[in-house]
């Protein structure tokens, strides 16, 4: 065989090896679930644990609150509409572990919804907007600062509550799922921070939270620090307390 033929054959062998290595790299190695890139919409429809596959979800219903429209003022107007929904749903019980198992494409982190790729949007939308109920414990709660969804108002009545919800009563915040109680929903409830402490938090009483499953792309740096996931229940539509063998709405404890 001539030198030229050997060189050609060696070149083809090298190309074949590179193709095999590339295929192994991209398809043969396991992916970290929290760093997924865009996925085809055809592959983004599998339920996780007991989180249901719900192709037809209720569309968010919003109202203007204290002069602030559902799209808020600035920021991500598309996500603001979802944050500010006020409609109630037929809430489906899901386990804590199932919500913690939900993943997301890395490409959507810190990005406005309008900039998500079609495949990434399809991945998020298979879960976003499912009405869910989750049982656990409120480890802490704080009043958030002004934000575009609430037209950047700074009065107490126009600020979200960020609730750190854990599977067990003394889990760390790094293991928490974030719940958001929004001004629009709270305006029709008897909830207060003092009531939350007195009825639920001080004695580590189990609570059941019902609301809308929501993906918040803005807090990727907090995962593993002050939250376990970017998936939230936002907004919270109902808070119940387990008492004498049954679930009692928190409003019932208001004086």
C-alpha cells in the first residue's frame, strides 16, 4: 500500500474516532438535571413522580390591584401576569420529593420569558401552571422588597411574602421550596404574619399549601443556599393547618 493510501486511511480512521467520541460525549454520558440545555418539545412531556402531565392548563386570570395591572410595571411582563393570577384551581396533591425532582433548562436562568428558546419554553410549560397542594412545614417567612410585578410599590400591602417551606419541621432553608403569597390574593384573606407565627410556625404545626406551580428563573444563585429549587408555588391560594385530624383554613383562626 502506498504512503498516500496509508495517510488517507489514517485520516478516515481519525474522523471516525472523533465522531464516536463526540457521540459518546453528547449522548452517552449522564446529564446533570439542573444544567439541561434546550430539549425538543417532543421529549418534554414526561411526568415526574406524582406531578401530573397536564397539557391543558387553566389560563391565568388577573385583576388590577391598587392601580397596578396584572403585567406589573417593568421587568418580565409575561411572568408578572402568571405571578399575579387570582383564579382558583382544582388543586392536585403532590409530594415534596416530586417537586424537588423537577428540573429546568440551564439556558432559561436569569432570562426573560420572551427570550427562552421554543424547546426550553416547552420544557417549562409542561409543569408551569399546574394547580397543586403540598404538605410540609413553614420554617421562616419574610416580606420581600418592591418588585416590578407589584409596580415597585413599597407599602406592606403591596409586597410579596416569601415563605420557606420544608418537608420536615427543622430542615435548613437550603432544602426549602419557596412559596409566594401575593398582595392580590392576600387582600381577600385574613392572613397576617402574626397569625402565621402563632398558628403554624411557633409550634411547628404541619401546613398544607395550595396554589400554582411556577418557575422563577431569577434566583439560580440561591439554589442550594436559601432554596432547593427554582420551582415555586406562586401564588399561594390557600393555607391550611392540620388540627384534630383535619385540614382547617388559616382564615378560621383570625380574630
